[in-house]
C-alpha cells in the first residue's frame, strides 16, 4: 500500500495533476513508512529501499509527512 500511495503521488507530479488519496490509506502508509530503517549510504547495512528521509514539519499534513519519510520533497514543505 505504501508504494501505491507514494508512487501515485510521483505519477501525479509527473503529469501535473492533483493527488488526493484517501486519508485512511495515507494514515496506514505513514505508519508503515515510520518503520523503514534509515541510514547513510556509507553505513555497513544494505541500502534502504527509499531515499534518505527529508525533514518535514510535524504539523504538516499526513501525506507531506509520508512523502518526507520516503525521501520526497512535497512542494508545500
């Protein structure tokens, strides 16, 4: 589900359309994204599946916080 929500945003950004996924899907995905291990590329651990997290304000909407956790930079942040 996390991939679907995040890549849906990617596609929407690419083709220039609004993206408003269901709040429950975003909430579930945000909880899953919070469990993704982070680490610098120089760590001995295998690279993570997503880009390093981007700092997003804690009071930002859930979708923006989700995108930040998986390395996206939402325009509003």
